[in-house]
C-alpha cells in the first residue's frame, strides 16, 4: 500500500471513517492518526501465543482471552494489546472491538520497534481509559514480566517483577499464577 497525501490514511480520521475501513489489522488509531504496528519477531509471537494459551487454561468462569483485539480507548484512539483478558458478559464473539470497561487485563510483549510505545505510551493510554491491570513482558536479555494495577491516582502501580525461574502471582488476579519459564520460546 502506498500512502500519498490523497490516501485516506495520510490524514486525521474520524471514528466513523476508521470503523468504515475494511481491514485495520496491524494498525492502531492514535488521536485520529493511523499508526502501523511494529512487525513481530518469532520470539514475540511465541511468548504471546504461550501466554494466551496459559491464561486460557487458568481463566475463571466469566472471563475470555484474545490476542490483538482492538480496544476503543476513545473515539480517536484504538489500541490492540498483544493479549487481552476480558469480561465474557456482553462480549459478542463475532466482534473485533472492545470497550475499556470490558477489559480486565491488557498485556504488551515488547519487541524491536515497539519499545517506547509499549513502555511509555500504551500504559498511559490504558490507565486513562480505566483498564484495571496491565502487564509488560520484556524479552531482551531473558524474559521479565512486570505486573501493574491501576492506582487511585489513575496511574499504574507496579505489583511485581517476575523473571526466569519465578512463579507469577498477581495479588489482584490470583487465578493468573504460572511459572515464567512456561512463556519461554
């Protein structure tokens, strides 16, 4: 796809214009501007898939897990967390769009090209939208999983750091307990 000044993605889009696009996979909308998501490495995909599969086995009744499901943080901002745990109530399995109130946990796996976005911008966007839990998985130089919960200040507070050999235990998500090594590719 070639972007030119006449191309519809080379300008600020309204929510309706974004929703009318035939395929937004691999894209996010930030303040009405289309952003191409960084290409995933094989290691990133392995960690994301393993986490999805682990969580699917551990989820209590009433929760679902998905990957790269679009979350409408605001009319002009749409993000696609690598892994999303959501409330099952009110979720249409045919949808590819969630509201922040449906999201229990958003997870980002940091990879080349997404470092600043995953560490700095996405957590702020998720916190402002009121998503209660955020995890960030670092894959460079071993695997490290950071867990966060939304504090009263509206910012994320770190609740844990788990590395190879550790067992993940997030006090607010007691069901999400597993060995970090299970995520290793």
